[in-house]
C-alpha cells in the first residue's frame, strides 16, 4: 500500500515539475485586451495629497457658492441613517456649538416647496456641494474669475 | 487515602451495603474529604494544593483572557457582519501611527473587578445570541439605537472609563491639536465633561435618531446628576 502511495506521489511531483518547466516564462506577455497589449507603467507614483487649509476662511467666488468647510470632514458620518454635520450645524444645536446654521433654503422641500422642520432630504448629503478648504490647484487650466462685488 | 467510615466512627452516618451505590459513593467521598489523612503529610498537601491552585487560577485567567480577544468577539456572526465590518477602516483600526484598539480595549474594562463584573453581565449577550435577537441585519438595525444607548449610558456612568485606558486629559498636549479640538478639550476639562459626550460613533456607525437620543440622554443625566 505504502509503495503504491509513494509511486503515485512521486509521479505526480515529476509531472508537476515537468509542467512548470515546460510552460512559458511569463504569462503576462500573452494578455491581450481590445486596446492591444497595454503598457502598464512600472511605478505610477503616489497620488498627491492636498492637506486641509485651516488658514482662516476662504472667500466665496460668487454669491451662490456653497461655503467651504474650514475643518476636516473625513470622520463625520453621512449616510441614510444619520447626518453628523447636523450635530453642530442644525438648530438648536448650532447655538450651543457656536457653529453656522445651515441656510434656510436647506429646509425647503424641493419637490413640494414646503418649509420643513428638519433639513430637506434633497439637501441631506452635505459634501456633494460643501468641500473642505484645501490648497488644490485646478486640474485643468481655465480663465475663471471670481465675481467682484459692486460690479 | 484510607476511608474509615464503616466502623469505629462516632457520630457519623455509615452507608450500609444495601443503600444504592451513588449515595454511598458521595457519602464516602464527603467523609473522606473531612477526615485527616493518615498517609500524606500536611506539607505535601499544602504544596500540592498550592500548585493545583496556581494551575486552576491560571486556567481561569487564561480562559477569561481568551474571551477578551477580538478573535473571540467576532466569532459570533452578529458581531462580525455588523459592528466589526464598520470598525474596519475606522481610525481605531488603521491610522498613521499604527496603534490599534480592538473590541475589548473599548468594551471590556481593564481593572480586574470591573472586568469580571462585565463578564458576568455578558451572560445577557450570550442569552440574546441564543435567542437570535439580532441575528439578521434588519434585526440589528432595528435594535441599533437601543444598543448604542446602553453603551453611551455605561460610559456616562463610568466617566468614559474605557476611553481613558488610552486617552488621558493630563497627557493631552493641546498645543499639538487642531484649533477646534484644542478649544473643545479645554472647554471639556473646565466643564467636567466626559469623552462620550462628544465622541460617539467612533468605531461603528451611528444609529438613526442618534442626535435626538444624545440630547435626551444629556438632559436626563443632567437632571439626575446636576450639570455634567
């Protein structure tokens, strides 16, 4: 019984070895996509991290611009259950936390036009419009000029 | 050990031959326990008792500590699928300094007496595990607020004891903190606030209705205990 087992295992090992040695050196050369053989760079480099800019309040570029957030937002939870921004920015908590209250327009239900007691659902996800302050350069060169007051 | 229970003994009950075996055995063992030995010395018994005591205490402590590991906690799928997955990626799981706080660091007290008291209370958790109270995602979400309130109330009662396992006001260098954090922490030390007052939803998602529940908790707490 053991002799058969030894024979079986050693033959399998030899077969496996032969298979590995006989196969081509690298399989990556055989990968083809619709674009042809893609050229994957060796090292893409790390993404640039834009740290938060806490040097005071950024000025708005136009009246309707959603004000920028002067503090870190990554740990505040906004999901279907809860909006943690409202912990400080909704009435009456904004009074004790000494934080700006969200605009009155955010209490208006966009669909019905009614004014609500709590923030409207269409305004639930703050960070869709309000971004943290940071010194990030424009991705694309452009000629945008902020609105000058009084003109 | 010789058992001298059959004859010559005054005042003791003697098991007779026709009593059923189980009773006889127990009675015999009981009598044997409370009779002085004739074969072994006091010293030998003491030393053996001491060694066995160490083994048993070590075993007890080892199993207690085994139930105090993250691996053990996430063994229950209610924990692994819900709160553990929320914890992963949070600041206590992965951060710049690589220092980790896992389930027992925040949920099990460190000092022995409080730890054992919590372990005894954990029988409630075992009970609900077998009842299947939160064994689906929906059931868990339905109970999330209640469970969160339990933890918040406990933290209020203990002045955020488990937070202070690692984070101590005296050790906080506020000059290294951000402006908002610095102001809040200084205000907290002045007003005698406790960590849980602000730091909720640290490792797990906040429940629906958390903000109102927090306000209610603070109000009832202040009413009962005076401001903060």
